[in-house]
C-alpha cells in the first residue's frame, strides 16, 4: 500500500476514536450528541479506532449493535486485505 492510503486509514481510525471520546464527553454534559448512525458507520469503516474508543472511554459498551458493527468492520477489513494483498 502506498503512503497516502496508510495515512488515510490511520486518520480515519483516529477520527473514529475521537468521535467516541467527544460523544462520551457530550453525554456526561447532557449536550447535543453525535448521532448513533454516525458512530455505527465509523465502527464499520474504522473498527480499530472505534473499538479502542469504546474501550478507552467506556462508551457504548453495553450496546450489542456497536459490538456487532466493530466485528463486522474487522471482518470487512480482513476481507479487503485478503483480496488485495
């Protein structure tokens, strides 16, 4: 893979991690929240960042659909890596 693709994947995962942290902070302050659909999308597209965000911020860990989205994202990435490497 080229450097741009690596940087894009890392950036996407960092963004997912940050979104989970931001949403947890907003939840504690009872402020406007990031839509669950957005968090689920990032769990599919950037499962490592989302999974680490869930663990580090203890956010959305009781919701099964978030665990399923992270697992599905990991499977998706594993399939993509298998196809292109």
